[in-house]
């Protein structure tokens, strides 16, 4: 953990709008994907989906705690509930059963990572704050890991990974293009692990 040096006012001045947005988006992801993943841990029909749900839920708990700690130090106000769209996704997953539950959980969760990955990658490259850069790197690594895990279930659809800019991101066209390029690279890399991880999951 990096020890913060300087006054809160100076530290806050180093946090740009995309930096704040990343903290908000990580928090919102935890608010809907955390519970959905915990539900998948217990309700999914496939053993591999249950395993993936447990790992994603645990990771969201850890990343959310880091986001809240950093936000409290920088004066960033975090939401207390997910967006309306995220609630609709959670309701859709909750209302499904058996194989439909598994499919909806895996693909909704994977789709949501497209924009988050692009934003975290942008912050990692552009932030002026060293601690935020470290946090963004953790977010990038976590999202990459989660996409690999979701794809290891064998039911992730190739069209489910999307980059949809959310209001308030304030990223220009070049930033979004960079994010989309990185998502494409990530998607190709993680799908390369599907056969290996999927085979291991089916053998378990």
C-alpha cells in the first residue's frame, strides 16, 4: 500500500474526471455483479459457473473495498446502488433458472466488462496520480481475469463483449477508440484460454 503524502486538497487536485469515474464504475460493478456472482455461486446449474461466480464475488469484494478506501481519501462520492440498467440486468438474471440462468449471468457479466476495461485502461495510461495508476492496473488485471473465467465456462458468446460509453466518462473519440482496441486485444487473448480453462472446468 502506498503511503499518502501531502494534504487532502493537493491529493484531490491530482484526481481527474476519468479517475473519479473509474472509482464510481468499480463501485457500481460491485453493487450488482457482486450479489449476482454470489447468487451464481449457489444457483447456477453448471459446476464451473458456480466456481466462477464464487471467484468473481470474492474479487468484487476486494476491489470494492479498495475503491471505497481510495474514494474516502480523495473526496470522491460513491453511489450506494447500481444504475437502473444494472438493476434490470440483475433482475433478469435472478428471474432465470437452470441453463438460462447460467447463460444470462455469464454473458451479462462479460458484456458489462467491455466499457469498464476501456475506462480502466485509459486511466492507467493517463492519470497523473501514482496511487490511482496502481488502482487502475489492479482493475485492468481483475477485469482480464474475470473475462477469462467467464469464458472458461464455455457459454460466453463472442458478441457479448461490448464497449458502451457511460454518461460522465468524458472520454473523447480517441480515448474510446483506444479502449475498444484494448478490449479487442483482451478478448482475443482471453478467448485463447477458453479451451484450456474450459477443459479443466469440465474435468473437475
